[in-house]
């Protein structure tokens, strides 16, 4: 099927209006393709919906949902990754209901979170697929929630569809936070918020002026996956090609093959995914890749490490990968997702900063080869919104080079947290002590600074390790620890502080690498190496270094290590000092 450049994008108020528009003006264009990998060596089985077909399925499912609940009701999406997930999300919005993007009960390690979110959201309806129906019914047994099976709703049901008036100021969906530093909270994202953020992202990555194909494996219950793989393509009328996160983890080359197969591909992934590809994709797998047409590689959701970008480009430069397509970005669920981004076509902005000065709240330059330097990547400039660096306590705007809390203002900032009025006022009703500021500001809880016009994110307020009056960034300590010994698994460790008899003390809980057997590791030697490296580079001596099995360090639904939960489990004695602890917490 031949695709030409999409018609000009209209100005619509909601995603359902865009779906209907593209179904009318470009009915036979491809809208969404899901690439399934049913076998270990499968090259992918494609299933595609055109805009006409998508519109039909959305209206059919929206009509079915309205048989079960009224507009305004909350609809939990417990579908696996695929076109049914996209259809269910858009159908809930089309029916005037509030979507709650989640995942099937079988996602390992997330059953408690799923139960908590379902209880908090008080959903009237659950949408799933035939494949997951039995597990969903078992999980929801005893609840009054009604279950609709998306792929069993007949096309003819669309005949019963009657349009529902939807205002752009109404809540479109609840985006539950990942829970990296607290219990998950449901951010109320309005129809206007998600359309605004989709437009901002399209502009930031040059997709508003040039046709691109959105390629992604990020889960659709995650804010970045939902906006980049669903909302932005719907707004622009672009093709979105999806795959399952598990398919990427089993064979990361599958993601790269999709990038190679689609000209001007736009994709996003957290920092670890680029490291993973650089180390796991073999020379044989690289042989048939052509990556010269990649438009943008968005790097978000974790600290963006310049070294990772270098390793990824070194691994795939010979396959034609452009040197200027990497786009470090910053965002959070409370702002729908995107806040600032480096633009494609521009070189990576690198900053070597003095560690001691950074701990004191100043971003002072250091030599890149200085072992005490902190290497950070710039996350570009805001996309259609305003950003200020402020004193966390007073809201006073800080000068360039001073580290403070990042505050955001724009049409993409959510309405607040569901049923959390006090927290909503504190987080979404922040003030900036600047006569030109005006209105409410989102307090992100993230720390950063502005250097040469670039937003540089340094960490999270709640994660700061404060020992003897000095601030230390946990991701900085973790980077040092994972470089100290080859048996420490990259990006699967947590550094945090705990109370001790003489004040706050530092603990590192780390998984050992899957490629290394536990009985082959000299645990005392590993502990000494981590302690020595952290002590030398940060002036800290970890009171405890705990080595645990792969998969033990808890992660959030978006894949980030949850330091808060790791700390809580440590204090509860959940790790039981199973394989490697030296020193105690007094």
C-alpha cells in the first residue's frame, strides 16, 4: 500500500476529533501497525489498521462501553500491547469516559500496584482482550467492575454509536505516576492537555513539518509510550509502528530492524535501552541494518549519560546511523509527558561539572577527564511551555548555573491528582517569585539548572543523599558503583541513605550481572571495590553494600529503579543479607 505525505493537520480539540478527521480525508492510509513476534526467531508478523478501520473499531467499542457505563465513568485498560490497546484508549475518550491506561495482571512484579491503582481509580469498566480475559476476571473477582473484551466486539456495534459531546477541559485519562519516590497517584490529563503535549512533541522533534513514522516498544500504559506512539501520530495523521516491550528485551535488534524499515523513524527509549543495544546486538545481526534514515532517537525517563550515547553511536555508526539524531529529553507525567528536548540535527550538548560544587548547588565547569567530574547531557529547550529553576522553599528564580527545583507552566500541565486535593495544591499550584511569572506552576520535584540555554537535569529532591550536610546525587553514586566491578549489573542498583547512630549512612543494593554466576563472584572483593570507588570519588563510605540476585531490585512500571521501595525493603530486612553485606547500619 503506497503512502503519500499526509494532508495538512487541522486544529482539533480532542484526539477523537482527529481520528474522525483522518478517517474522512485519508481513510486508506495506514494508522497503526503492531508487529508481533510469536517465536524466538520470528522476524515479525504485522497487523495493521487503516484510519477507516481504526475509526470503525473505535466507534464500535465506544458504543459497547456506553452500554455498561455513563460518560465520565473510569475505564481501566488491561490489554496487552497491540492495536486493541490503542482502540480501547481512543474508544474510552470517544465515549466521554476517563481512560486509565494499565496492563494485564500477568506483568511480573506489578500485581500489588495494579490492585492499588484499580482501587484508587474506582473503575466502572475494565477493557481487555480474549487472550487475557480469564486472568482479568480472576484478578477482578469480587469487584463490581464490568469486563468488556475489545476484540470480541462486532463491527456492527458501531451502528449504535451516538456522538458524545466532549469538552477539551474534561479529563481524558488518568496517568498514574510510576511510583519511583512514592505511592502511585493518578494525574488528571485533560483532552486539551494531551493534544497540546502531542503538538509540542511533534514540533520539538521536527515532525510537524516533515513526515515521520513513529516506531516504539515502550509500554502504552507509560506516559512516553502513550503520547509518542498514540497521541502524536493521531494528531499528525502519522503511521505508528508498535512492538511488545518483551520482544525488545528478548532480542533488541528487532527494534533496530523496525527503525531501518521505516524512513524517517522517530523513536524513544530510556537510557538503558541504548546501552543494551550497544552491548547485545551482534555483528551478524548488524549486517543487514541500514540506519541512515533515522530521524530522531529520543532518550528519556532516566539520567541521560553521554557515555551511553557514545557507545550506541560507536556500535552503529558503520550502519549509517546519523551522529546528530540523539535527542536527550526531559518530562514527567504531571506535564502529560514532554517538557524539554534537544532537537534532531544538533550535536549532543555535554557538560562536565565539578562534583563538589554541584553538591553545593552550583554548576561549575570541570575538565571532562577529571575523575571527580560529573558528566551530564543537556536536555534541550522547552517545547511550547515555560521552565524556571527556583529555590525549592521560596520559589525565587535562580540564576543560570545555580541548581534548584524545575518548575513548569504550559497548556500540557495536568489538572491535578485524583482525590488528592492537598497534594494537588502543593504540586500543581506552585508559585514563582517573578513579576512576569503569573499563574500557577508545576513543582516537578526534580533538580536542575540551565547552562548555555540548555536544561540540565541533575536529580530528584526526594532522592538526595545528605550526609554531614553535603548533598550527593544517588544516580551519580550508582554510576560509580556499577563501574567499580564487572559483576555489578548496570542500571540495576539503588543508592540511598538510612538513619544510623551517628547520622545518615549510605547503602548500596545492587544486582549481580546475569552473565556471572553467584558462586563465581568474590563478594568481599566486590564490596571492597565498590566502597573504595565511592569513597574516592564522592567522599562517602557506604555503610552497607548488598549484592542480590538479578530481578531483585524493585522497579517502577516505567522500568526505573525504585529507590524508595528498595530502601523500604532494606529497612524491613527483606533482603536478609543473602549474599554480600559488609558493615552494618547502626
